[in-house]
C-alpha cells in the first residue's frame, strides 16, 4: 500500500509505503504528524462509506439551508409581532396571510422531529407557494428552492465519498488542509494498493474534492490515531469539548458528532474499558506489557463506570489521572489490544509516543511495536527520539521483519525555503538502508552544546 502526497499541509512531496512498520522521523514542524492525520482521515472515510453519507447529507441540509431559512422566517414572525408575547400568539392576530403563518408554525413546531425527506419537501413547498407578499421573499424562496434541489439531487459514488471525506478531513484538520502560506497550491492525495488506485483526492483552499474512488478493493477496516495518552483519563468534560465543538443553529434530529482522532480514541477507550474485565485477545503480546506493569492492572469499575488502576490485587483503586504518564502511554495501547478494539486489519497510527516515556521505556515500547508488526499489525509511527528510532531498527532486525515489513522516512524542510517539507525514504531503490541523515539531525543539537562547552573551556583557560 502506498500513500502519495503533494502540497498537503507542510508536506511538499511524499511517497510513503505501508508494509508493516512505517517510521517517519525528523524535527518538529516538518510535517510528520500530517501523514498520520491524512491516513486516519482516508481510512475513516473509506470505512464509513456509504453508511455515513445520509447523516452528513442531513447535517449539510440543516446547516446550509434549513437553519438560515428558519432565521428568515423568524424575521417574518417578528415583523407581525413586535412585542412578541410568544412566537406566534400576536402574529396570528396581525397576519394578513394566515395560511402562510400556519405553514411557518408547522415548520417551527415539527422540524425537530421530521426525518422523512418527503415531509420536509412538502413543508418547503407550502412556504414557497405562500411567500410572494413578503419583504424578504427573495431570501426565503432562494433558500427553500436550494433545499428542495439539494433533497432531489441524485448523488453518485464519487459525490457520496466526497461529502464523507470532506467532512472527516475538515474535522481532523480543523479546516486547515492546504499549506497555510500557499492556499492556492493544489493539494493531491493518492492512496493505492498493489498499483491499483483506491482513492484520489485534491484540495484547493481547504475543500476536498474526490477525483476517483474504488469501493470494491478491500483495505483497512478502521484506523486508530494515538497522540495523547491523557485521553485515557476519566475526564468527561474533555470528551464533551470534542463532542460539542460545533453549536447547532437549531435543535436538529441528527447526530452532529465530530469525527476526529480524539473523539474516536475516547469512544474506543470507553468501549474497551467496559469489556476490559470480560475479554482478552493477543495474550502473547499482553505479556510484554505485563513486564512494564508488573502486578498492576487496569480495571473497569462497575460502581461508577470508569477505568481504574490497581498497583496490585490488594491495593486501593486509583484514578487514571493519578498514575504516571508513561503508564498511560502503555495503558492506552494495552487496553485497545486486550479488548480487540484494534485489530490486524486496521491501521494503528502512533504520533511521537516517546513524548512521555523514559528512554528505558521507549526501548520497551519499540520492542512491543516490532512484535505487533511481526504478528500482522500495520503501524505508522512518527518520532524524533534517537532511542526510539534505534530501538525500532534493532528490534525489527531481531524479529526478522526489517527487510520486508519496515520502511524508514526522513522529514526535512524544503531546501527552496518555502513553507514546505519533503519526506524521503532512507532505503533507496537498490534496497540500501542509510539512516545517517535521521541520526545526524537528531544529534546535531548536542554538537551545538559541545561547541558552547568548548568555548567555556577556552575562556576558563584564558
């Protein structure tokens, strides 16, 4: 499987192969995380096709047409009822078009409960046919006609996946898909398997367009992006922030849930926590985690429905917020594996997992990753830690996956000086593996310190 990127976020160009373990190394602000986000959004789009289409289409209908129409109709009611003891009471007395008022009232009262497109069409037509004497009739008629046209559109496969992909990419990237300094540079995203194109997307000014989609070719069933182990905590207010980022203009009979990596991870963690005491998969891999946890355990507490941590069977249960961040880093991967939430036919994306780990635990984490890949998991990992990267190289050779299942890439700023980075494979076409650029980049800050130390010594001697 290959992912090809051009002008996406910070990335000027990248051609990345997914064969088991894919590492992207490099300094901060070089586009490493962008690759993981693109893959997450792609896999979520494909995995949710076509089931997500109806919900997103209904969201679009309400957000772009029905909510603005409701505001226009509210102005009509307000003009008839300046004191407004209630929305309709005085307006019924002042109205010269009681039939229109009846249809507006029907729209207000029933819209929140209507899911049938036919009923919505009839309500829109009733308003259209009685709106000629209104001052704002042009706005009302344009919105009603646009909504009717939207409801009558015959969406083909490309249009459906485009609507899904655009929504998911917007959520994952928070509306920033193209390079922030060069918005007019066309971004291209191509995902292929064995030379067969699966999806081809482009983006200009942060709007995704689907140029090609092959729905018949099986790939990953899901994707999980882990970039924040603190989401393992039982923080309901944090989850609410993700869930309610967009405040609807009107109460809607649809689920307006955000589709991004954080919300996805929180939902999976909560599902995993509920079945944690009942199910257990991948026992051979779990033993590696137990070497870290020793006799400690993650447990689901039936008393309050929350995930807990016990350092041993007799110890008091601890809130997840009270355990070490390194334990959270191992813990979130552990419970997702143990409960079968992440599987071998899904893609696991780990964004700089070393951030909360001591070097000793970084090496252990890398060992587990390589064992997972040997067991058939697909993992994309970004890192700027020499401990983590060297451990991945060493353990991938030990587990005999290095030659056929491992690809290392180096992300660096574009030499032309634009606000771009280039991601290059450190294994050339002849199979020669040269990771010296990776380690030179990681160790160069130490050379700066050595120079400073040498200067201090010269001054002391002088």
